[in-house]
């Protein structure tokens, strides 16, 4: 309304000045320019009242989220810690009597897809609170001051939504908080970043137990190392909850949650799938169950079988099958290469091969999937040397059977050198305890070459004695394209007997 009156008055003045004989063209020109500029800034900063004024992805919900802690698999210690922290918000009267300062912020830290957003939603559900979410990236613009304004808007929006829903609490969830909470002064356009972070700190400092709507800030990050210390100091995010990749039990729990309501075949063993998926996050596991269902549906089957899950693991790990069909000679070389990996894998770690295939997927022309018997978090020297041997076995088999190597072993060598470095810098060589920074490059190179040569000799010796076995496995691979670890072990037994 004020805007319209202003425009009306401006036009009247212009007409009056024109009638009086003034040259109004420059005034009109600058006026139009200023109007366009103001409107643009308005839209950018979110000050406007229309749609553009909203933070696009503040997926605000006027209801309390339906996700509960029962919908989150594994993460038992994270759940426990989070629930304990939430007690301070649920029982405000009790904590007030004890003179306890309520929590203002909880920071969830962990790799992507481990369920941090789910946790924040479940937290909101537990305390009967509305849930407002935004991502760190949404606050940052080229223009100074825009981010700070958006932070203010976010908190105002949270209070508004809570009032509308008759809730006393609101959970403000900020994903990728490192984007706006990174160390101050470290960004090129640091004024904007710093102002945004300062505004978040101001908002958090202003939160009080006596507020009409109590706001809890839940931040999520997978880069704790780059967060500004101000954000982590007590009184702001004073609970830091680690949300890690799930262990075997956790993976089983997540699988059970995501197979609820899906028709599973008699042969499906979720335990086995949990065992084979070391390193998978909750999001990977959700995708795995979905892919398995799609594969079963495409095959026209009514139930999802173990074979669908097995193929889905490969798909989630390596990517979609490619139509690319290598030339027969190349396929023969790939089969020999993969046989080398599988054979050494079974020798150094019996029962570890899960699948061997020459089907191209993602970047790989073929691959051998190994599955650990148990989750491993610490590696011994023997283990690392065995892993190097497995990496080198593909190229060694090619050299032995075809007389030369190919570029297919490049990734294997990169892995082998990383493993060798791990041995050196974990103090497992005669060099003693050394750091990467202090060890001269030539010494590092010498030691890496020695470790790799030793394993290369070992692999060559094993393969040399088993050329017939390599031949048999290669032929089966060329015929069937892919088979399981169990079939490989049966074949190895037959070769031993023959
Ligand atoms: P990011 O850091 O990438 O934002 P995140 O840690 O917030 O990821 P979520 O968005 O919570 O991860 O999880 C993504 C999806 O993965 C969920 O919708 C859910 O389907 C599945 N998921 C992840 N973790 C779990 C879990 N622990 N239990 C059940 N499902 C899970």
C-alpha cells in the first residue's frame, strides 16, 4: 500500500515538474533504474512478500514429523546420547528447579547417508516439536547481509510454525552446517560468510528456556574439522553426537526396517547381506533393498530372492551394468586378470571371495568382490600385505598367461601403493616410526618398492604353480560371465583333487 502511494506521489510530482517546463527525462531514467535495482535486491535477499521471499527449501512442516527412533536402524549409542540430550528439553520444569541451563544446540557429525536428518526428525517427534529444515548452502549468496537475513527468517519462521501448530517447541535443522559455520575469515567473500555465522550465533545466544516457543538447533555435518570454534563452544552446540557408519548389527537392523512390507523369498538371509555390506551407510542399504525389489520385479518374480540382493550389492557398489562389450581378446584378458585377484584372494583369506565377474559396471571392466568375515577397523601388517598381494595378482596373472600387462591394473597399483604407505607410516617397517612429512622422498620410494616387490614375487610364485587352475576359472568366467564365491571354492576343490 505504502509502495503504491509512493509511486502515485512520484508520478504526480513528475507531471507537475513537466508542466512547469523542467527536463524530467534524467529523473525518470534514474528513478526506473533505482526501482529495478531495489526489486532485484528484494528478490535476492528474501525481503519480499511474494514467493521469492521464502527460502526455497525450508521444507517447513506445520505438523510434527512422523519419523520415530524406531525407524532408525543401528546407531544405538547416537540415539541414546540424543535422547539423553532431549530430556533437558522435555523436562524443562525439573531442570529449571535444578538451575540447569537448557541445551540450545545439538550437532550431529558423521558421514553422508548415516541418518542424521532422520535423527533430527525423530528428535522433533519425541519432544512434540515442529521441524524446520534448511541447508547451509541456502544461506550463502554473493550479496553481503543476505545470509544473515535468511538466518533471522529461519528462526522467525520456526516460531511462527510452532505457534500455528500449537507446539511449544521447534527444531531448526541445519544440514551441511559447515558451509555457513566454517572457520571465519577462511572464505574469499568472507564478509558474507562471517556475517551469516555471526547471525546464527546471535540467534542461538538469544534462545532462552522462558521463550514462548523453545527452539532447539540441530546441526549436521561431515566436516567437523572445518567448523569455527565459536560454534562449538559450550552454550551453543554443547552436545556433539557422532553418527557413524553402521556395524554389522546396525546394518541388519537397517535392512530389517527397509524390507518391512517387501515380499522376501525363503532363501533370503539378511544376516548374510549385512555381512557383505561392510562400509555401507543407511542410505546405501535403503538403496540396496530398493534395487533388489526392482531387479525381482524386472525379472517378473513375485518375491525378492537372495540373488537379487547379491546383484543389488554389486550395483550399489560399482554402478549400473554397462552395455559396452569388450572384444573377445580383451574379454579373455579381463577374465585372466580377475581370476588372478580371486585366486590370490582365496589363498590368503579362504572363503573371502563373494562374487567374480567380467561384466562391466561403472568404471570397472570386471571385478572380484571380497566380503570380510567380520567388520575390520584395525589392520595388521599381515593383513595389509595380503591386500597388496590381491591387488597385484591381476597384472601378475596377465603377465604369466599372456606375456604382458595392460593398463587395466592402474587402479590396483594405486591401491597397492596406498596400502604400502599405510604400512610405512604405521611404523611397521625397519624405518621405524616415521611421519610422511619427515621421511625423504627417495627413502619412502625405496621402502614402498621393496614392500611391493616382495608381494609381487610371492604372488608370481603362487600363480606360477596354478596355471591349470587359472585356465579352468578363466574358461568358466568366459562361459558364464559371473559366478559366486561358493562356486569358485567348489572349482578350486575339484582342481586340487584332479
Ligand atoms: P547427509 O549427510 O547426506 O544429509 P544424512 O546423514 O542426513 O545424510 P539421511 O538423510 O537421514 O542421512 O538418510 C537418507 C536416507 O537413508 C533415509 O531417508 C533413510 O531411507 C536411509 N537411512 C539412513 N540411515 C538410516 C538408518 N540408520 N536407519 C534407517 N534408514 C536410514
